[in-house]
C-alpha cells in the first residue's frame, strides 16, 4: 500500500507535469522526489509518467491513479481535521436531560449559543424529573443535565447557571389575577397545585420552604401541576402555583402570572455532570453555557432556593 507522502508527491508531479516545479511546491530537492516516484511505480508495477527531455505526461495508469490519490488525500486530511476538531470539542454529540421549566428560556438560550459556537456538536435533549437525573448521569445514558434545584449525589459536579425571580401562576378568574404584585402570604388560604414529592424531593421541599418562610403551611391539592399544564387543564383547575419567572413567557389560555413581593429568594438552575467525564464536547458545552449566563459562572452551588420539575 503506497504511503500518503508518496501519493502527495505523485499528485504534485501530476499537476505540475514538471519535477522541478513539483519539488519547489513540496519544498524538497528534486532527486529525492524522483526517487520516491520511481519507488511508487515499482510498488504499483506500472509507469505513471512518460518522461522526455522536453515534457512529462501522465500514462493511462497515472491518470487513473490521480483521481483516487486526490480522493485518498482529501479523506485523510478530512479525518485529521475532524480528529483535531473532536479533540477541541467542536465535533461530537451530547445527551442532555432538563427540568420542565428549562424549556421556556434556559434551554432555547443554550441551544442558540451552541448552534453559533459549536454547530457540529449534536445535542439530544430529554425532559426528565430531577429524581431520575443522577442515575441517568452516573449510568452514562446522559452527559449533562440542566436542573432546577437538582438532587445532590456523589460522583457528580454541580455549577449554578442562572437564578430567577419567583412568580405566582393563577387562573384568570382568581381574585388576585389582575394585581401587578402580591405577597406570597396572600395565598395562604389557597390550595397549591404541585407534583408528587418523590419526583423531585428538593424542589418540592423548597417550595414548601418558601411558603413556610412567610408564615404559612401550604395546603397541597391532589391534582398534578405538570399534567394539568400538558393537558391544557390548568385554568379549569383554578391553579395556584409558584414557578420561575421564565415560565410566564408561554402561559396556557386562562392562566396568568403575578409577581411576588416576597420571598426574595431566587430560583437557581444548575448544570450537573459526571465529575470524571473528560469529554471534550462536554467541556466545550460548559464553556458556551458559562458565556450565555456569565454572571453566575464564578459562583458556587447548588443553592437551596429553586422550584419546578
């Protein structure tokens, strides 16, 4: 099998049809070039050039080899380029799990940044409850998670990505739905639509903690907030819930958001990944994410103030 350097030498001579010019192009002396072409011809058992004192022309075998040699060199160059790009994290794929509320603003912002900065890294996303994320990351089915108040587990790294204000979601018929802002305590007598605690324990406990911090124990209704959202039934449920402010960007019909005067806690979204994951694509993704939400890049986490799922 010819060496790649011999193919490069051959293509240079075939394109220049002059050994002196080809040698200058290759930045080498002419005698070693002539020797290398002779070696290639001997290996192939065919003359590649017709040489005379006045000109050099390709033989039929030479013309046939030229097309394949160009293709082989192009493939080799592309493979080396791809290897370098993969080593820099510019090629590859990532499997990302995300909390429900990340779909409204956080995930689209990351997606746009990734498209601009790392267009050849393919991102596969899956919405997932926080209670499943640690096992998904440790087991290798997912590479990175974008989670609100993630469950804390060993062997995982955590980094805060952003913090958001808390808002109340109310049905449009609620007596407080037209207010610009209300204290959370104004909802003390209401029934809150949440989710089963086992699906996201820290999120659930954080929500309850926000209510307790302003002096009341929330009464939790049996309906599921997320099922009501997906089925378009929140308005009929006369929903009362607490969510990150970004959720208000795309509310169902019959549901409105109202700012809260207090608590002042902000809801934190974290990046979570395996501590031993040395993937270049993951490292590149993390750098992109840090630029998107730069103010939080240097802070520590995860915090205890968060809600969603």
